[in-house]
C-alpha cells in the first residue's frame, strides 16, 4: 500500500508541465498580450528585453542601456560593418490629397529661412527623405513645434499625392492638432473600435499554467475582476484605441491618417548598410496586365 501511495503521489506531481510545455506559442501569446495592456511593445521587444534595461517612455517599452559591455561592438559595427536601430516608436502621419493644396497649407508651418521645405524638388519627386522644423501656422520664427522628417510617395500620374511625416511621440499631439487646423480636418473619416475578446476556458487554464511558475499571480492584477487577456490592439502608446485615427476635410478633400505602428521604421548605420539591404530585400518582378 505504501508503494502504491508513493507511485500515486509521483503521478500527481508529474501533472505540472515542464518548461518547454509552458513556453508553447499559444501560452506566450496570451502572456504577451496581458503584459502589453499599458505599454506598447515594438516587434523587436523580445530581442531587446534579453539584452537591454527596458524603460517605459511615451507609452512604449523601449531598450535604454545594454546589460553587457557592448559600446565597442556598436562602434565597430558603425565604422566597419552595419548597425541597425529600431525606430518604430516614431509616429507617422499620412496626408493624402491634391499636391497644390498640400503645399499651399504646409508652407504656413515651415519657412525657407531654416532650410529646405516640403516643396524641395529632390524631395517632392519622392527620391529622397527631407527634414525640417515645424512651427505653428503663420507664427515663424516663434512657437516652434519641433523637428520632423518627411517622405513623398512618387507620382503615379494623378494629381493626388501621399506624404508621410515622421516625428517623435512627444511632439505628435501638437503637430497633429496643428495639421488638422490648417487643413480644416474636423470630421473623422474612420473610427476604430476594438472589441474586447475574452479568452476561452482552455486558454484561461493555459494562462494559469504560465503564471503558476513560482508564485501564482492574481489574474485580476491591478484592474480588478474585469481584467481579462485580450488580443493585441493595432495602435500606439500615444493614441487612445477608441479614438478615431483618420480625419477628412469637406472643403479641401485632404485626409489625415495616423499610421503610427502600422509602418515599421529601422535605421541602418555603417559602410555595409547597402550590402545588408540588397541581401535582405529581393525586388519583385513587374507584372503588366
């Protein structure tokens, strides 16, 4: 009887899943979604979290300083090889409309005295990226908003153009408010209302298995009993997920869209940057109908 009892106890203890079983993909997705409720992760977050001290800034969770002595390695990559930086936390605003109307209103928030403007020929063609400083409408040289970079989509034969403006997340709300004012974009064109997706009973059990490693954490966390694992919401840390992300002007027809975290942005530094791009990206064959 004692031997049977010992075997029975061993079977009960073996019900605890091993580390490999706990780290299955579906368990990790549920755990990652739970941890992204307040601070958005970049797609390279897992890589950075293993090698950097993470900080919470501007609604994101970003790598601040390396845990290892890697300054010499970074400097060597910048001077001899290639160094990649993830700048996806930078905010992107897309302007769509007639080229003449875009240039007319954008000239009010920049000045030729500070350098190139949105009308620069090399940038207007879409071949190069430009950078400038924005000001409040008709307020130059006072009331500076901040530095931005911009890229025009190459012309496709129509009079409508697309312009992407990149800015730091700390400047996004002020610049967005100024763009909506000069283009008179007040009515939301699209509204994104995410539906909270509750997990099934099976996923909840798997969630408990993940949290049961060591000391079991309370499921309601800081948000009370209503807190449930939800799917990842497309958006960024600078915008309420229930807020509209596209605005249209009834007078000018200009559309302002918030493309933050929808377009990833990476910076490559070093003499081998071009070689890395050519090896990583393959040009698609053109198909004519």
